[in-house]
C-alpha cells in the first residue's frame, strides 16, 4: 500500500518526542491511578526547638509508594500533578490525612502541611481545611500551613483574604524556602506570616560560608523584629545546629535530628510511652 499521503508515518519522524510524551502520559495515568489506589503516604519530620531541644511538631511530607518504582520523592511528581491539576485532590488528601494523624498526638505538638500554589488558589481551600479539622477534631492552633513565595505572585487580594481567613481560625502560616524565590521584603510587610523557614541552601553554609551566615543572621533578626518565628531547614551537623542556635532561630529541622519517617515509626520513636521519658532535651545543643 502506498503511503504517499504520509499518514501513519508521523510517529517515525519524532521518536524522541513521542517517547517523552508517552512516558509523560504514562506517568500521568499512573498518578491518577495511584491516588485512587491509595498509593500516597505521608512521612513526618520532627521540628525541634532550638531552646531546650524538645520536639514542637512535625512536617508532613508526601511520598508515592509506586508498585514498580518504589518510594517516589515529591519533586519527581508534584510538578506534573500541579500541571494537570491533580495536586488539588492530592493536596486535599494530604490535609485530611495530616490532621487525622496529628489528632492522635499529644496536644502540644503541631503538624505542618505544604500547600502548592496551585492548590492555594483553588476557591474553597479554607472550607477543605475547616472540614479536615472538624472531621479529625484537631485544634486549628495545632495546624500550620507552609506556602512558598510563588503563592504571593498572583492575585494578591485573594491570597490576602485566604491568609486572613486561615489565621482567624487560629491556623499558623509559614513561608517556606525563604530566600530562594523572589523574596521581596514587601511580601513580609504585606502578608501575615507567623513563621519563616530559612532554606537549607543557607543553613548548609553557616559553618564555612560568611555570606550564608550573614543571611541567616539577618533573616532571624528580621523575623524577630516583625514578631515572627524562624525554622532553619536541613540542619545536618552539630556545628550547623550550634551556629543556628547562636543566631537565635526558633526551631530546626534536619537529618541531624531525624529524617522524615512514617507515622507509626514517628509514634514509636518519639511519642510512645517508652520514648516519652527520653524526649525532653533529647536534641539539646551542647
Ligand atoms: P520542603 O517543604 O522545603 O521540605 C523540606 C525537604 O528537605 C524535604 O524533602 C525533606 O525531606 C528534606 N530534608 C529535611 N531535612 C534535610 C536535611 O537535613 N538534609 C537534606 N538534604 N534534606 C533534608 P522532600 O520530602 O523530598 O520534599 C521536597 C519538597 O516537596 C518539599 O520541600 C515541598 O516543597 C514538596 N512537598 C513535600 N510534600 C508535599 C505535599 O504534601 N504537598 C505539596 N504541595 N508539596 C510537598
Ligand atoms: Mg515545607
Ligand atoms: Mg522548605
Ligand atoms: Mg524546599
């Protein structure tokens, strides 16, 4: 049969593109199935008070337990989930799951949830959060949401309204990855944040990079002056911990204390009857 019209030949001329598009479609379908099949799970990383070393709460971090690929990190699927809008139902699941889990923990512990800019802009986010709080019975003051600067770039009035609604409920709002995005100081002045999370890229430099240390020092002072707390992300060494403490950051997170772990493991290690006596000052600075 003649192929003079070229139909049916198309795919042979763009093998690379075709493959990429196909694997993307495959991943997209996998993601949708994964959500339906309950393949997502939350791991929790302890947040430690710089003063005294007690745990103040945990950050919920999503993982995808893929049947063929093992445990998939969020950076490998969140961007696609955002692009195709699937981040909205995934993010709603995250909020409900994190609230339900935290409601089993002692009352002084908070849970922090990352909210994508795409999800943040969805009308009805406040209602989803209110619903998750009601269903779990979690005190709103124990919930923190983490947003990045990208949320603030669009629809400032809408963003401001949502942030005020959440804070009126008692929910705390943290700016995540501070210093890596657009980081306009105007944002700190215009938007009501309770907490600044100082990005790991600065924290990892505090031991041997004078600029990183200056930035951490300045951000901690700025936050203090504006009545906000600070969390240093990605503390991996005792020296980093001690520097961070000396600069007056309020809280720390990082592999030095614990990696993110499944809820049952968190409860066994940090919240069980056997772990409880060891908890105070467990992570205290030297
Ligand atoms: P993030 O919110 O800034 O979370 C901190 C990331 O640093 C986590 O990576 C955490 O596992 C990692 N980390 C913590 N301590 C250390 C350390 O000492 N050293 C190093 N090298 N890394 C450390 P993870 O879990 O892979 O998450 C990456 C990003 O994915 C998060 O950054 C957040 O932006 C996003 N993400 C995670 N879970 C969710 C979620 O449920 N919803 C949304 N929308 N985004 C999420
Ligand atoms: Mg975060
Ligand atoms: Mg962060
Ligand atoms: Mg980050």
